């Protein structure tokens, strides 16, 4: 199991180290206190429970033919083994879940459901909660040691809704400090690894949830996404995740990475092991009228849509103009395109407004305060990922020096995207920040027009240029590599990721002497850094996904689009079958 990079001594004078040690000991104590059966291998009965769809599990639990104890015995075993293999847990609530009485919900009103379903539409469903979402009586650490021993006084809207619906929040999952980064690693909990290969990351910042789902330790994970934090772990771990538009899913009571930031909104969104479960979960949450729980939630009921048999038009964005997709990720996208064409859909190349332009606006808005909202919570001896330290260093650098470095970058590498970010990431005045919001809205208008001109139903991209990256390599890969995902946070579009294939050491290898080729020499600095960690042989067997994008508040449509993609792949004999852990 991955562990912290240094040993923490309870008798150290550092409050940071003491809090880290105390939190890890508390987590281990809660695991040790679980029933002994949770440490045994899954039985045939357990596996039958794990194989149940969300709908079937709810139906059987409501009917009384499947007990809470049986559900938690099966999922509890997977929680324990997932923690041992990947270090994905921030807190453990299984004992409380075993002894709690499930309340009934007064809010579900769909008359097509049975009385039992109407009362508890998520009855018995284990749901893991990212450790940035408040649960009364438990810490919400967001990966910071300074937040240890400060339990939440009330639960987030989604947690209250889940409990009213009969769901079972059973664990909290790990995040990196402050929710930023490409890797889920912290002094507080240690490093969360990828279930497919412990030398690789599970993604961030919902990396704990992605690893747990891949290990079958939950049915649903509630995560958050400001730059791919739900979609990156889905891509890296071979599971499903969809970022909604801001306000569609209840998010009140979640701690964001930059408190008070509205111009690039955080989306609280679920992940799952199966696409049908993700859609069914969304539907049932909407039937619970989440706007009654969360004043920030848009009162928009579920709108059923069926696109089966409809000829659709997909626009493919092959490149973001900064980091080219690796062979493995490009192949997954090509597979999807080929499968859709075989099913009679129209697939065209789509050239949207420059992604680098939108990303630059988004980064400036996120760090308009110079990073104070993020870095002020970090203790002086708390270790951050080098990619974040580099960001902090850049933000603190004198503007004249950044402009000089930008000039040198343009002259010697021609990397305009990197040069532009060098000279624009600095503290903004209120007037400058408002001007950036205007620029963001103008950029959104350009996308809307381009989408309309092409008459698209969906856009397709890789979720990330690379499969899961090696642990400790984020500084080389850089936060810019998240552009394929973050651009849709800036646009506030709905975007989902589904698994497609696995890295193949033969078909996905870079050409021989690639690093000496003209293609490599023509790459910018950020692309060269990302490609320096790509190794199809070492990455063999890691999952790779594809991203399906719709416009604002098209959650129902995007889930259908994901289903069409999945069905098309299956129709070509390329159905994704995850490894079982």
C-alpha cells in the first residue's frame, strides 16, 4: 500500500506532523474495528451483491430480500482491500452505516414508482463521499492537516438528500491538498495509487474515489470538478464520470479549492462503475428535487431523452494546440469515431476557438488573488506537489521577470501558449478581474457560434493527452495538460468520460527515435515535458477513455451520448471490460 513519503512522529514539535499522524492512526483504528468478515475474501454471495445494478440493488433492498448488512459485508470487503491496495480512504463510516436506521424521504413524488421506491429511491446504495464534502460529525480536510479535528457541524445538501433517499454514505475518499494537482497525494493521508498499476497515479482531485470505484468498493462516488477532477480519475482508473453544469447537481456544503471563485465554477458531480448506474443515479437524485435541499441548485427536473436510432453529428477535437494526444489516447478516440461511423452517425473534424485562449482566461480567473485562497491554508512544513510549488513560484515572481521569461520563451522555443501564461498569471485588480469575466463570456459566445455553425450534437475529445502518469511526474506533465477537460469548466458545458480501451505496448508505442524526430522538435515545451513520461511498455494495461461533451444543462443528453458511444464500441467487438480487483 502506498504510504507517506516520510515517517511522521507523534512526538515531533510540528503540529502538522502531529495532525497527520493522528489522522492516519484514527483511520487505521476505524478499519481495525470493522467486523472480522470484512477482512476475508468475497464469497459467491458477496460477488452477486457486487454485480447488482443500482436499480436491482434498490429494488431488492426495498423489498426486504437484501439486507443492509449483506450489502455492507460485500462492499466492506472491497473497501478494506481497496484501501490496502491503493490507500484511497480519508475516513471510514462503515460501523455507523451498519447501525444506522434508514430514514424515509418525503420528497420523491414520481407516481410511476412503487410506494417503497417512492420513499427510498436510493435504498441500500453505498455511496462514497470525497473529503471536501461536509458530513456532520466528521472532518472535511480537503487534504490539509490544518483541518484535522474540526468536524463539520452540518451535512452538505447532497449528503442530506442521499440519506433521505435511503443511500448509505460509507466512506470518505482522499484528495490532494486543496483539490489541485494531477495526483492524489498528501502528507495527511499519503499517496493514492492506481489500481491497475501502483507505480501510476489515480488522477486528481477525486483520485481516492476513482481508485475505490475501480476496486468495486462503492456504487457511486460523489466528487467535485473544476478542471477535470471527476473526469481525470475516470479516464485514469477505467470508470465513469460526468461533470454537470454549475447548479444542476446539489453542491452546497462542499469546500472548493478557491473559496469565493464564481467565474470558473466547481461542479459537484457523481462517478460510477457502470454507465447505467450513473444515469439511474442522476435520475433518482433529480426526482428527489435537490433544489429543496440546496438553494444554489437550479429547479430543473429530469428530462428523459432517447437518442437511440437517431443519426447524430459528432465534432472531434483532435488537438488542444498545446499537448498532442499520446498514441494510446489518440487510438481510443479514433476507435470511437470509427465505431460511430459504422453505426451511421456523422463524425467530422471540429476546429473550435483556440483552447489555449480560453485556458489562459480560466487560469487568470482562478489565480486572480495570487493563489492566496489556495496557498494560505497550507502549513509551512506541509509538502505540496512540485507542480503546485512551481505555480506558487510563478505567481510570486515579479511581473517584469515573467515578461522577460516570456520573451525568451517566444524567441527560443516559439511556445506561445506557455509564454502567454508566463506573462499573464499575476494578481489582478478588481477591474482586471471583471475584464477577464467579459473576455470569458466573449470566448463562450465564440464556442456557441462555432457549435451552431457546425450543427453539432456532441463534441468528442481525449480527456487527457496521456493515460495515468507515473507517480511524482506531475511537474513534467504540468497543469496545462488538463486543458482538454478544464476548457469545459470555463465554458460550463456538460462533459462525461467513459472508458474505451487499455494501453497496448505494441500498438501504442512511440516510433523509434521519436525524440529525434521533426514532430518532437516542433513540439512546445509543455508537450515535450508531457511526452517525456509516456512509455507504452511501462503503461501497458492502463485504461484510456474518451470525453463526450454537450452544452450547458444537457446532462440527460450527454449520458445518452455516452451510451451511444459505448453501444457503438460494443457493436464493433470493442466493449470495455474492466479488470476485477
